[in-house]
C-alpha cells in the first residue's frame, strides 16, 4: 500500500437489517459502539442513518483519519465483543464498505457496489456545493455571531455546514449530477 493511501481519511459504512422488535436493543448497542469509536485513535466522527418507516435497515458510518486507524478499530477486541452481542439483534448483515476520503457522499445506499466517480469530479462537485453553502451561512450568521471569538464561531458554522452538506445539499447535488458523475467525460 502506498503512503498516500495510508494517510487518506477513510469511512467505514456498515449496513445491517435489524430483527423486528429489536430496534431499541440495537439503538442501545449503537450508542455503546459510538462511545467505543470515540475513544479510538484517529476517529473523526460517526453517523447513523436510521431506517425509513416500514424498513429495518440501519447504516452506521465511522470516519477515521487513515486506513491504519480504521483497521485498528476493525480488529480491536472491543469491536469483536460488540459484534458477538449485536449478532442477536441483526436479521442480516447487508454490507460493509471501506470508502476513502469523502466518497461516502457519492454512494447511494441502494447501490453499495456502484463504482465511484473520478475524484476530480467529486472534488469539483463538493467545492461547487460547499462554496455557496459556506458563503450563505457566513452572510446569514455574520450579523448574529460575527462578534463571537473565532473558535466558537467556526464551530457553529462548521457544524451547520456539515449537517447541511451531509443531509441536504450533497444528496441533492449527487442526484442532480448523477449523469455527469457517471459519464466518462
């Protein structure tokens, strides 16, 4: 493995279908996993996509600063013990993926084997969405929090940007640009 790949951030995306009536138990196990992940070296955040009404498929995304730290979590005794306990509430292990960088934004949940677009397209689309979102938030929030110290101001703006990008704008942008992302041009 090249040095560049070892230093790239990586997201682990795990999809599981939960047994009917075991959702509360799985939610408790998820909370426990999030706590364990938060203590792992290189952990950069965790996200959960809960199932839509009538569905039972959960998606857990764990982001790490590099492949080695992600592998340390994958092979940790804590995770192995957790997996043994989670087996009692899981109907089916749907998929497990390692996605470099911000690739998890570009893989629709219904198509886990979809080939990723070229990174330059992902970077260009991300910049094209990130810039107006960041600019708009600065413009809207500036009069209200512009007098705050830099660290809390950046934290609030970053949190809003990440939430808006992850849950609203990037899913919309990737659907809108799907043809261009998959084209060979």
